[in-house]
C-alpha cells in the first residue's frame, strides 16, 4: 500500500486527496450503518490518524456529534494537515474519553503496524472491547498486522472495517479476519494499475470460470474425463473408513467427470463400494495393478479413508504416477510425515495437495515451524513440493508452484463437519479429470464446495454436498447448457 500511494502521487493524485477521500469514506460508513449517538474518533499520530481527523470533520459537517481523542500528536505532513483542518473538540486520550460515545472510530494505527499495541493505544483497545463499544476501524483494527499474521497483543475488535483500494491479507486470514467485522473497500482515487503486483487474489469465478471444461454436443463420457478414487486395501482392517472415498467419488461425478471408478486391493471391493450404482468398481491384484488402474484414468484421488497401514505409502506413490493428475488428501499426506521427500519426488504441477492444518504441519514441518502468515506458508509449500497446495480452513489458501496465490473465504461455518474435505477432493478430482489445470481446479473446487455449503446452510452434513454441486454448476454454466423447463407438446 505504501507503493500504491507513491504510484498514485506519481500519477498526479495529491496525497492529501487520498487522505480526504479515505476519511470521507469512513464517515459515510458511520453515517450509513453505525448506531445513532455521539462518535469518538481515536486518532493516532500517523496517516491512519489523519484519516480519522478527516472523518471527524465530515461527520460534524453532517450534523453528527463527534469528538477526537488523540493518541499522540500528529506527525508532520498529511496527518498534521488533516488535524489542522479539524476545529472540533480534541483531547488527549484518557480512560474516561470513551464515556458517552455510541460509536468509536479506531484511527490509531493502520495495516503497517508490526508490533503489539502498548500504552494508551493498548488501554483504549481494552476499554473499547470491555465496554462492547460499536467500533468502526480505519484500514484494519489497530493491533492487527496487515499481513494477516496472528496478533501478538491487545487489538481493537471492529464491527466494521473500512479499507482502501484493495483488501489486505488481514481482512481474509484468520484470526485477524474475525477482528475486522464486515469489511468495506473504498475507492480513494488510487489508479488500478497500482495493483499490478498484488500479493494474492480473493477467489471468485472471474478468475477461473472461462477455463472450466464444459461438455459440447459431441461429448461422450470418456471425453468428459475418467476419475479413479482409491477405495480400500491399506491394511486398516475392519475399521476402514469407506464413507470417505464414496463421498469423493460422488462429488467427482457431480463435478462432471464422465466415468468414475472406485478401486482397491480388497477382494470385497463390490461390497464396500455402496451407492450410487453408476460408479465403476475395479480391483487391483497388487501394487502393479494399482499403478495400471491409475494410468488408465485421467486423474486419481487418493488419501480419504486410506488409513496408515503398511501399504499406504506405496499405494499413494503408485497412484501419483509420473506426469499424472492427482489429488492427495488426508492419510495420503499424513503417511509421509517422516519422509515427505518420498512424496515430493513424485509430484508435478498437475497434482493438488489438500492439507488441513495438522496435515500441513506433518508434511511441511520446516515451513510451519518458520511461522509467517498463511499466504507465505502456502506459497512456500507449493514451491517446495512443485505441486498446487490447497491449505484448508475458513481462510483456504491455494498456491501454485509459479507463485500465484488465491484466498478463498467463499464458504460457511456449516462446512465444519466430518467429510466436507472428501467432497472438496472429489470436486477438484472431477475437474482435473476433465482437463482443468490443477490451479484452476483447486480454486474452482474450493469456491463450488463453499457455494454448495452456503446454499444448504444449517443442518448440513457432508453427504448433502455432492447433490448440491449440480445446482451450483448449473448457475455457472454457459447459457446454452443451463437447465430449462420443458413442457410436452
């Protein structure tokens, strides 16, 4: 953002214009959404505080009762310019400053703060939180690092946050995102070209919809892609989790794969497979047979329900054939906790790894120990593995080996249920089998699963998700492929 500000100024936009626009945007949000009653602006010494002084002036001009409590005198430059244009009530912060305020505007520190709050700023944050004040944050809640790293001290907890030009990682990555409340992005006249080197992008169909495979009039089932899903045979014994691969296979079929096979080493593959009957059942006589089945399909999903038995590592390695398309999830990752390099040697940019937090720490222990924000960790994992890495969570981050990163928050807390990850792996596998790139398949899969979960809502269980995928795809599909009503005659 410092670079974006400099770009704007070099393009002919005065820095004071940027500050004026930012403060006005904050005031407009307070007037539109915040409770009625007096407003207290907590103004820090820098540019964030300058935005606060402008907001105070705009609120007063709109007839709102407003005062400023400053946390340090404004620095020279734009902050001093903005403070000089404010002629309303101003006091130095003291514990009693919040008394009577219905709304607190947190304009203390912005996204660039990299140290914990201390002194008056920490005291103000604690008081606002303890009193349950309605807080509108400028840029990010003070104390929250803009890069999305976990806060290391007290922070403001905002009901709404007004940020400028583009979202920052903190607005999407947990736990920072939960401290931001509802996030609004204001246009303050920074030219769009300033975002050419954006760190990451927020997941949206605009990023991948044009690249999704859709069937044509001459399409048949094999053209639509053959997906193989590992079912059983890793020496788990009678406690095999066979529901997981069933969900994967159903999701892959619903995502559009024209031929979906469940395969395994067990003699009772047919008995384990269950419904739907449209799934193909294949038994491999040995590990060589596993490799042959994997090679006869366009993509493979391995890991869900695999277990960590004696042959689990070998099964995974045979499924991830050289140059092939594969999704590796769950136990398919965890079994390489002590020897992740064995898996890495098989991976290519056509593969997708889908770890949750625990699995990420097992396979990418060094990266996890180094810390840093989730975007940086996922990008590093993709670079190290040579595969696309989808690091799951409420803030799912997807990174490609070439450095591209997408953050997906298009989801719902109702997806926090056993088996939802199986469905995600299946959707990605189904798209891979149809020819989507690994990165597009991962980004699309995360969004599609999230949208299916949002449509189902309360009461969601993982088995509900595959049957909603068709409706989601129907709304994304080209007009010529969307479902239409039909009346006989």
